[in-house]
């Protein structure tokens, strides 16, 4: 017997500031680490992206037509504070006032991520998350956002995919190139980010008693490569290091024991104090948001003469940061992959939701899930993205099964509301319900076209989950 999606379920969709806004240096915005990063010349940069900064009214009207109950977006920290801290940039602050007003006008609940990969460059120059001063800067930024927007924002997310920033520290994280002892540095940065998050959660509860706040890690379902006990152990270890380390700290204010012993063995332990641990215990989330795209399959290393060895390799981003001396990523022959080599695993989505809920007993919301694909524009303005509909539909069905299993789930925000620039593959890797008419280097007219998935998702929302 299937349990229906709850009344008032937050059907939504997501974006992030640096991937959708453009206007990278307008109205006083300071540069972020994204603006200073070097990406391959073959893909688009982040200067204009989908030009949402100038077209947000049109976009919000489309979101309203889509029927979104909530819209997840992030605040570009360096729009509010071009230097990361110090003086507020009023023009940058005003942009999010207008965006939130527009959403409220259309009765769309804003779901605001404070920080989505785009650390202000001025802070990075001083050491980024290695510098404890960045913790204070984040706390100040968060408090300012609560002050500015708290009367109209009920749901806040602290840091997007902190675990991926650590696991892929040299790519989307803030690890300066050439850092000696990179892993140790990253786990110290992680500790600082955890403190920053805890302080933001404490401040939110003090300043906005009616609001709710939570973390937003990327949680992947991890399978063992075989029933061999060593493989099961390896998968279990990897789950702790990839997933639970972050949520145990966020929810319980303590280090996951398995992850801790891994860090100790490798010499990665951060420096921590009792006072800091007290802050981590005090800062508690009201809910857990998680991003889910795919599962990962890992095993222990095999004997050199094994013929299985060849199939053991790193296969996708879900295995980022994997330590091959400890774990080996493997193919999963039971699953299909998307055009970008990510496994498609709807059942893993149900498993993941159940695991998180069982561990933490907090309400859950999905803040990313979706299919990146090469969309084809047909007859000037049509996009027949049946593959995206299939992906989302299967995932929504598994979500309903998770609810039927007893998981307290209050929202689902696929990635992405509108086409935006993918972090590593440019605009060619599209996720949106709304097509943005541009190529990697040719901005064309940036017109918006509704994809086939738009009408499909509209029906899903209207019927509260029938698809
Ligand atoms: C998540 C990020 C998003 C988005 C998404 C898709 O990790 O939070 O910002 O980029 O993944 O990833 P990609 O753009 O690499 O396909």
C-alpha cells in the first residue's frame, strides 16, 4: 500500500548563484573562487551563465507556471560582501530582496542556501577555510542574511555539499594548488566549515525562532563490490567517510568513529578543541537536506592475480576522493549510466532516504536530483526530453516508496529549475525544465523555452505526485 505524498509537500526545483545568475562583476559583486578558477576552454565560463540576474522576473513567472511550491537558490556571498566580510554591498543585498519578493508574490516558498561553492576570493587569498577567520566571516554573512531576509524566508541551508568540497578539494573545494599534505589540510578545513555551520544554526535559532535550517550534503548509496566480507567492510568504511562523517558532526556534534580512525591511521586528524566540540554539539539542524544523483560500488583491493582487478576502477564522481589504497571503485553491471557516465539508480535513492532517516530521525528534503543530458533543440523551440522524465519519474516513485516505508520527507527539489552551467561540463550538460537558448561560447538570445519535462512536472505537482 502506497502512502500519498503529504499535504503541503514542497515540490520544488533548485539552482545555485554562480551557475545561473551571471552578472559576475555587476553592482559591486566581488569575485569568488569560481570567478578565479581556470576551467577548460572548451566549456563556457561563469560570467553570463543563464543571465538569471537580469531575467529573474521572467524566470520566476515560469517557475510559478510550473507550479513550484518552493524554489531553492543560493546567495552569492561576494554579492553581499565583496571582500567576504566588512561592509555590506547594498546593491547586491537588494537583488535577493527583489528575488524573494517576486517568489512570495507568486506564493513560492524560498529555500535559501547560504553558501554553494562560491567562497569570496578575498577570503581565499587569506587562506580560505584553512583560516579560522573564515568561520567568523561566514557567521557574520549568515547573520546578515537572516537579518535581511529572515522575515520572508522560513527554510535555510547552510553549506551545499560540504562533503564534495572535501572529497574533491582540488576541484570544487578551496584547497590552494600545491598545498603540502592536502588531505590533512582538507580535514582541517572541514572542521572549520563544520564550526561555521554550527554557528550559523545557533544564530538562526536565536534570531529566527520560526525558521528552520539544515545541512545539504551529497549522499550517495554505497554498495559492496561482492558479498566478500572484505568488500562489505570496505563499502561500510567508505560510507562512513563519504557520508556519515558530515552528518554525524552536523546532527550529533561528534566525529564518526570509523571516519575518525581512518583519519588517525592516515595522519589526517584535524586540530580540535573541547570548546569547538561544544559548539558542534550546540548547533543542531531542524532537518536534513540531501542531494542524490547516483550510487557508488566499492570493494577492498583484490589479490594481484585476480581477473576481477581490471573491472575495478574509479567510475564516477560518487567515488571522488576515494583512497585507492583502502577502497577500489568498481563497475555495477546491474545499473545503466547516463551520457556523462553517472549511474542511474532510483532504488538507491529509496535506500539512501531510509538510511539517513534511520540514523538521524529528522525530517528530510531532497535538494538535488536530476539528469544531466545533451538536450536537442527541435524546430526552433521544442525539447523532447523523455529521458529526463523517465529519470525523474522513477526517482519520484522510489521517493513515494520511501515515504511508505515511514520516512518523514517534506520536499523534493530536482536539479535544476532552469538550464544552467554545469560545474565541469558547461552548458552542454543540461538539467533544467526550462531550456536556455545559448551554446558554450555563443550567447544567442538566451531565450527561455519550456521542455517536455516542464508540462510533465507541472502535472506531477498538480496531482501531488502522480506520474
Ligand atoms: C552538485 C552540485 C551542483 C551541480 C550538480 C550537478 O554536486 O551541488 O552545483 O553542479 O552537482 O553536477 P554537474 O554540474 O557536475 O553535472
